C-alpha cells in the first residue's frame, strides 16, 4: 500500500525532473538531460504500475481512495485541502497519461536532438506531466483547476517553443487567450458549486447532488447553470465549437508537443472533467444536451475542414478536434464509459499518427505539405506501416481499437436511453469523412510518384529511438479496444464493467428517468457495427478513387466546386470572422478608448496636469523670492494689513 499511502510521489517525480532539468540542464550534455527528464517520467509510470497493483487489491468500500495531506486554503467556511483520490476513472486516465507520456518523451530524444533549447523543452514537458497528473488525481475542483491552468501554461510555453518565429509566438498567445475565455466560465462554475454545496470536494458535492431533483429540460436551475459554466471551460480546453480555433495553430510547436498535449492528454481534460462531474450533468438534461450537440456539431464540422487541408499536421489537428467531438457526444448521451474508452483508444492511435507524421517530416527535411511528398512507403517502411495501422484504427476498421470505441458511441447515440437520431446521423457522417480524409493523407504521403526534388531531399528512416514508440503505439492501436471484444459474442464489456462504479449513480438515474427503455437486442448492435464499417469503407473507396485510381480528378473537383473547396481550404473563414467582429473591435477600443482616452487623456493627463500645476506654482513662488529688501518689506506690510482686516472682520 506504499503508493496508495503516498500518492503525491506520482506528482513529485515529473516535477522533480522539471526543476532539476531547468536549473542544471543548461550545463549538461544531452544524455544527462535525458537521464533526468525521461528517467523521472519512466519512474512515474512504474509508480503508476505499482499503484494499479495496489488498487486492484482494495475492496469496493475503500474506493475511492482519498489521500488528504494538508489544508491548503481556508477562508471562513471555504476550505481547500491538498487531497488526491484514486478510483477506476483515475486508474484509466493515469495509465494513459503516464504511459503515452513516457513513449513521447523517449521519441523526443531523437526528434529534438538537434534543436536549440533541448533542456528547456524537456523541462517544460516534465512540468506539463506534473500539472496533467494533478488535474487527474485531484479530489476537489480547486486542485483540479490548478492542474487545469497549469497545463494551459505549459501548452503556451511548448506551442511557442520556437519563440523566435512570429507564427509560433502568435500561436502560443492565441491558445492561452482562447482557453482563458472558457476558463472564466469554469471559475464562476467552481464558485457557484461552492455556493450550492458548501464544499468543492468531489465526495461531498456528488453526495449532495445525488439527492437533488432532476432539473427538467426547460428548467434552468442551479445545477444546469453550474454544468454549463463548467462546460464552457471544457469547450475551451478540448477545442470544441466555438473555441476550437487555437488547436490548428498549435501545430507550430514541435511534433512531440502535438502528440502529447494536443492529441493524447491535455485536450482530453474537458472530456475527463465532464465524465468526472457525471452526477451533476445527469441531473441537468439541458446541459447534457448541450454537451451532445456541441460534440456532434464539432465532430462533423472539423471533419469537413480536414478534407481540404494539405499540411499533414493540420489534417491531424482537425482530426483531433473531430474525435474530441465524438467523446463529447458520448458524454452528452450519457455514455460516459464509451467516451472515456474512446479517449483511451484515441490517445494510442492519435499519438501514433502525430509521431509518425513527425517521422515523415524528419525524413523529408522539415517538409509538411503533402502536395510535396508522395511515394514514401518504400523509403520509410516502418513509418508507413505504423501510420497505416493508426489510420485503420481511427477509421474504425474491424478489430482495430477505434472500431470498438467509435462503435459504442454511435450505438449509444442510436439506441441508448438518451438516443437522438439526428446526433447519430451526424456521428455516422463524421465517420465517413474521417475515413476519407485519413486515407487521403496516406495516399498523398506514401503513394504515387514523388512530388519533391529527389536530388535535394534525401529521404531516410527515423532512428530506432523514434521508431520504437511508433511500434508500441501501433500494437496498442490494434489491441487497445479488445476489452469489449467479448460483447460481440454475447460476452461482457470489461472496460465498462470496470468503470461502472464511477458512473453507477448516473446509470441508475437514467434508468429511472427512462423506465420504458430496455436493453437493445444483441443483433441490433451487430447491425449498427456493420453499418459503421460500411460507411467507413465508403470513405476509403472515395479517397482511393480520387487519389489512386484517378489522381487528376481532385483538382477537377476542386475547380468544379471552387467556392466550396475554397471555403473548406480557408476553414470557413472563422479566424477572419473572429478577427473582424471580436479582435478588431477590441484592438480599436484598446487603442482609441483605453489607451488614448483613459490612459493618455485621463490618467496621464491628471498626473501631467498636477505636475504642470506644481511647476507653475513653484515658478510663481520663486519669483516672490527676489532678494530685494524693499520687496520683502512691501510683502510684510501687505500681510500685516491682510491679517488686521481679517481679525477686524471676525470681531464684527
């Protein structure tokens, strides 16, 4: 029970690695930076393994296991403890963060070997791991918020890692400011939760919320307000409509950053938070519907943009936004376990996609435009093979990880207690587009004739330190969904069974609210799975026909549908729209009102006016000190007369 009694160790290890690397890494050779930063992350993963072993020996009555270490803040009735907790959901999330984080750190040793600021990169990556683990293990909303804001800070630092590039610096600021908009709502939600429950500890909040009545779809009660405010934070952090615009620009950061922060961990924080707050959301159906609608709309919207992008990392960025939409859709229809399952499988295949894309970019000497690639499959076969596996997984090919998790989400949207046919159609449409744009990426990158200068670009396979994580993630992209494989033969869904205790209250409430709902027959699930596979296959065929069978056809289609293609290529002009209606007016107000009127006119004017008055008064008084005796005598006489007149007037 050592790790369970000392949960803080899992947080302390990456923090120690970050501090040590930051303070001393400047003077170290790279191998010592690797030993410090990568070594501490490996130790964190090993500590997680021991934690998982100890956790499985606990009885049901001991879960969640809470470690309360000290009182952090007190103010009247408000008290925040530095408390960490472990339950089934924590075990899943910790496994994803520590294991995928470890693999990406190892990959980064090869990828970042020739970059300046090597030690700074790993110090920031370790610091991110610390904050992400804090977010996941927190036992109250305030400590979660510390981790929440911490990963936002690290995201800013890592996106703008190449800070000498204006585009990278701008992307970092854009991510930081955009997510702050959502976090403003999150902060108010935390305050409202304390006002409602008298505590921000999960255990106290959930116990109180479970005894509160369910707020109807047309009732806007306190629980609905809290959930919508928390959702605002999730929308910003997980890049959902309308606050998704920061994530595509975040690709300015190094590729390992994209894999760790913007595919596997940080952007899933919003999904994790909604799942963690499932008791509150289940009592607020209007908020759940908002989660589902935002998720479904984002999944389809981002998928359409991914069809027209040519930057290999931008395609994967919009794919990430779309897949996060699937997770929100799952949580919105009450399929919390399915949402977390897709979060886990997505971490495997999306981290693999980004790392494989980094391997392609490494092989191409920094080229990211797929229009200048082609014919790479024989020159970098390991990268090609692993990326193909990840593409099959994200497309929902049978027996691959994404097939099982995506199938569960679509099935719950179609036949679950909170089923919604419109959302199901949106989800299945996004699945078709996902297969289409992902195989477009594969065909443009690895098939056809080379579209680059072979005399100047010497394509080469990545070193083993980069390929080893790709192979491991490829294996997980295949077998990572087999937890639910027995259900296709009428067996048990082991993953959902493991998470059932976390979502038991919400499941029971859903059954109470929908008494007429019954478990769909097993044959229906098989039918829906077949439909999902068929739709994905259609997406594959479209991509194959356009980019392998008739490679000249895409340009003709783009010309024939010029306005539509241009709209998708320019991402619906949302950035330009935000610039025109939000950023432009804010800059105008800042320059012409806040600066010229308030700062220069009022504040500086007041200060400068007082200075002018003091100066002129001093000049006048200085002239009175002329050194002339007769002048002084005249002033004495004038003063005496004035005093005499004053006293005579007072006596009267």
